[in-house]
């Protein structure tokens, strides 16, 4: 599995955006979304809505969400 960042498109609240993450983070995001019974775009939209854009970008917010999920937080 490559740790090299990969850009993918997401649709958040009807708007397309691209996010660059390492493959392990994409895989973890898909696993979390599946475990919660929701599409990846819905989970990403929730993460986006919960973040403070002044503090971090969407990619960083997704990484922090994945980390918190697997740490049990």
C-alpha cells in the first residue's frame, strides 16, 4: 500500500471538492463510513461541517477524525 498522497474528488453538500490523502487514510475513511452505514461523501461532509476552517484544512480534519476513531475517541 502506497503512502504517497492521492487526490480524490468528494461531493460535500452538493459541491465537488478534491482532497489529497495517503492511501491508508482513504482506506480507513471508507472503513469508518461502512461501519457507520453511510457513504464516504456523507462522512466527509460531517467532518467538514465540524471543523474550524481557520484551524485546519479538510485533509487534516479527515486525518484527525481517522486517528480519533482508531484511538477510541
